[in-house]
């Protein structure tokens, strides 16, 4: 389920739905927005680390966390996010 655009008016219920939908999945990398006095940092999510390709700086290489399973028990693989 995704939202194409937020509701025109946010009621108590629609705010709860929006915040729960946002947290339905985990990202490969996460932004640390915990501090407003310094720039955001990238921290691990489903990827344990990342690097920028030395030959193509627009290409990021993510190293996937091992042992992650989907809800049906299948392993989480690179093909799942490409």
C-alpha cells in the first residue's frame, strides 16, 4: 500500500495511517536525522555498509546484511533490491 499524495486535511486517524505506512519497510541505508546541529549522516539499514564506485561516482555499492529473511522465510538477496 502506498500513498500517491497526502490527504488534504490530516485527521488523527490519517496521521496514524501515514506514519505506520512509512515504517512498513526498512531501507538499505538510513539517514540519521537525530541532530539538527550537524549534517545528517548515512547509517546502516539492510545494508551493513556502502561505498562509492571509484570509476563511476554515481554508482553506490551496498553490502547487504546477512541472515535477513522476508516474511515468508525466503532469504533477502541483491536481486530483491535491484
